[in-house]
């Protein structure tokens, strides 16, 4: 069964979730995992596409923007409103809703910024998973 972790960021800074997504993704890649980052918008996708190259001095996280019909062999795939065909390891969800295909993944990381609207959306996602019997963990960052 899919393991789900909620990462609650203790800051309302607009860029905090994106920076944490980069750090979490880098760590998962070092551990040999393939990661799909599900973004909330095309704008956020482009921001992460740039940020994965520059979020830390000397950082480099190999990644590609996922397109249907394209092989997903990169360690990190970025997508918005698209289901990856061949990635099943780690899903980093930055969208306000539960990804309909989340259960294909071994692990799901739900990122929650300090903004009130983000926390309200995260509570709904938490209840969704809880009502379906998934194992949930919360981490305050």
C-alpha cells in the first residue's frame, strides 16, 4: 500500500514549497529513487524546471518535463495535469488536489506551505487518504 508523508512547512514564504521540493527530490534521487513532481500549474512547473538547476550552489538534479508518449527514464520527471506512464516510485504532490493516480506510487510526499489556503487544501487531502485507510505520517519542517 502507498505510504503517504505530509511535510508541513512552517513558513508562508511563496517559494518555500518549491525549495523544499527540490531538496526532497535531491535526497530521494541520491537514495536511488525515481521521482515524479506533480505541480499545481504550468507556471509552477516552469519555476521548478529552473529551480532544480539552481536551488543550491553546486546543485544539479537531472530532470525532464514529462510529455505523454515520451519515455520517463530520467531520475526526475515534472508534470502538470498529466499521468506519468512509467514512473511508480515517489510522487511529490504540489497540487491542491489528490492526484487521481497516486496509488500507483510506492510513496507520496504531500507538501504543505504555511499559507492558510494551502493548509485548508492539505487538510482535505489528509482526510481523503485517511478515509481510505492509508498510512499517514506528518513532518513539521
